[in-house]
C-alpha cells in the first residue's frame, strides 16, 4: 500500500511537490480554530496567572491543571471517540500542541501526557486496555507517563537493564529495575514501562499502575529549566504486572518506543512554535516600551534585525511542521485500509513513514526556539537577565528541547541515515536520482537565467536538493557501511537536508498564500522567504564544503566543489530592507502576526 501514498518519507528530496499538495496553517477550519481558542482561553485563565506557582512545584497544582485540560476535552483530541476522544486529525492535535507550547513547564506535562504518556496505549493497546486506561487518560481522570530511559542508557535506549520474569503461576510478570528522567513521574497514575522479558535482546512494553506494591520514587529532580515539570527516578522491586498488561506483543517494545519517539519528535516541532510566538510577542512589546537615546529601541536597525529573524525562523519552522503533519494524516488514511491493520498500528506506521521528516522538525524547530528566546534576552538587555522578566523562564525552559525525544546530535544522524536506508531498500528512488545528478557534473554550466519569482525559487530549491543527493552518493560509495561512524559527514548532509525541506515547505506555503493574503501582507511573506532562501544557500554551501573535504574523494573533489558553487548560487537580496519591513509590521501590530 506504500505505493499509494501521495509522498513517501524522504521522497521530498527527489520529487517536486506542488503548492496545492500541502497543508498550510492559514487553512485551519472553524472547528480547528475553536480548538485553538479553547487552548488559548485555558492558558490565559488557568496557566499563565500561575506560572510562578507551577515553577515552585506547588503540591498537586500541575496534576490539577492537567485534569482541568481533560475536562475541556484537550487531552484526547486525536483519540477515537469510542475511548472518550474526539477522533480529530493529527493536524488538529498538532495545533493544540502548538498552542499549549506557550505554557512553559505546563506544556511539558501536557505534551508528555497526551503524547508519550497516552499514545502507546492508544496505538498498541488491545480493546480491553484502551477501555480501561485510554478512556480515562483522554478525560484526565488518569494521568500518564512514559518510562524508557535508565541511568546507563540514554540515546542507546535498548541497552536498558530493567527485567520482567513470568511468575510460576503464569499470571504476572515480575518487574525489577529503575527508570530516570520520567516526566510526570511524581503524579502519573499510569506508566508505560519498557523491560526485557527473561533474556530477550529487545524490550517489551507493559502498562503499570503507579500505586502497585514495589514501586518507589526518588525526590523531584532539580533542573536548569522546566522547573515546574515533575521529573523523577522510579524504582521497580518485584512489581507484579498482570500478564494482560503486556502492551503489544512480546519483544515489540523497542518498535513501540521508536515509533512513539517519531511521534514525539514531530509533536515537539509543533510544541516549540507556541513558545516561539509568545516570546516574539514579549520581545516586540518590550522593544515598543523601552527607550534609549531618546527613542524607542524598536526604531533601531539592530533590534529590527533580531525581531525579523525571530519571525522568519518561526514562520519557516511552522511551514514545515504542518506540511509533514498533513502527510502523516494522509498516510494514516492509506494504512488503515490495509488488510489486518488496525487504527493504532496504522497511525504508528504513518509516523514511522516520516521518521526522517520528524527528526528534521525536532532539530530545526528546537534550534529555532533557542534562537528566539536567546534574542529575547538580548532585546531586553539587562532586564532580560533578570528573573523578574519572562525571558528568564523562556530561556531556561527552551534548552531541554534539544535533548528531549533523542538529542539533536542523534536526530541529525537519523535524518541522513534514515533517508539513505530508504534509498538502499528501494522505498524511494534516491540513488537512481543521485546517479543522474553525478552524471550532470561533467557538463555543468552556470548559465541560469531568471524566469520569474517562484520559478527562480523552485530552481534554487531543486539545486539545493542536488547538493544533498551528490554528497550522499559519494559518501556511501566512499565509506559504505562505515558511513555511520562518519558522524561529522552525516551531520553536514543533515543540515543541508533540513534547509532543503524547510526552504521548500516555506516556498510552497508562500506560493499558496498568494490567493489568500492581501498584497501588502503577502509581500512580507515573500520578504521572509527571500531572506530565508538567501541565507540557506550560504548555510548549504558551508556544510557542503565541509562534507566534500571530509570525504576526500580525489577523483570527485574538483567536480563536487564546482557543483557546490553552482548549485548554491542565488540572486542577491537586500536582507536589511526585507527584515526592516518584516519588523515594522511586528512593531506596528505589537505582536507576531504571521
């Protein structure tokens, strides 16, 4: 059924996508807008007035807030109606994740509950498990946590030592081990715990109730940021888990963990958008109030540069996030009609299909948020360094996102490695296209003539793709199976792939906006696209040079260097004026308006 997909994971690199084939945030319907408004109202009334109390970990407060979100229907947006959810699309649940992402520590608790805390049961549980647990997780009657990481296993998740042994009467698994960095660990009622049965090489997954005998907890972790989030170590000492609480099949736990991480990564890409937009609002508000040298600092070019760059990074991240979110919905519709594929597994297969894009969004968007909050501190100057200002909390809370759901280092490697493996397994015609690109290098000419705004942008993006393709072909030929150990080369290619995907997503969104936005506003979107593509060309050029010289293929080096120069050539852009126009709109509206 994979051949029926509109686009497959990683196929963006070899296939031209048209603007009418993607979803953009401007297309949210009335029902989706109502979900977003419910989230906004909840944060304004329940969360934002209590951020200090949340950070102080006031006893019972976070759990109470999660339950209140459940009463409003915000915990089960994409879960089936049969289990007290609303049966909405993944795009809709991403919109809720984005809005909740503005809520600092509460956003972490919400995301952990609705994502990794509930989704393993939603997508791998049997009917009885869903009826018993998911129905109550969806309403907030129960709260959830995900217990994978152990003291000796971080990125190498399957190296954990937690064990499960079948009891003599065959009615229980006896669970022993420990887990750490467990979000919501201090109050979650239900845990998805990963352990190896007997001497199995891979994990199995279990649904564990927190009140069972033999479960103990360390005190709350003291953290750099997300201080209001409950994070604890959990110990399992001869915990009796009923055999009917095995989640999925024996030995399927590692697959469950990986697919849930795919979901978590793309959800994080949406989640950080809410934090970025709120930080931009605060940055603009402050710059419109603070005076220096007799005028508002929002009048200064350096401040305008920062505000515009904050907006550009947020807009481009958002464009890519909702593009892949719709692709996941489309893949789900295909998979659920496959013989023998239930709704849960169809959903997980859809996430797995776009594992490379999920990793792209996790890395790109988390680093975009880090830029936004760092510049928020800088725009506020000395006040930004004061704990009395929101920039303090935003700055500290942002940092975890580059570690959550697999570090950005791991995800960078995954971006390139996943696409290469999809090519090697013939899921996408990656290397056929790469060989065509290599064949073009002997007669490559720098003779492109401008053909129009979007024709030029598409030409640039297609050339960026060629850079990635030729480097992947040469790297695989040079290193073969040892490529996985050439992490610096993989990282360089990954950064190229990320910029390709985000540039194309942003271009297609802006192209689609031409029929939606009035001319004055539309021109600002073009300004953002112009600046981003111009900068992306330089970023791709730099990473391509790093990769070429690191691969050291004597027969190809000169050809590759010439190709990099040709394929990253773009028309000049007056980035100063473009950024000033973007910033002036933000300053005029005193908020993020894109």
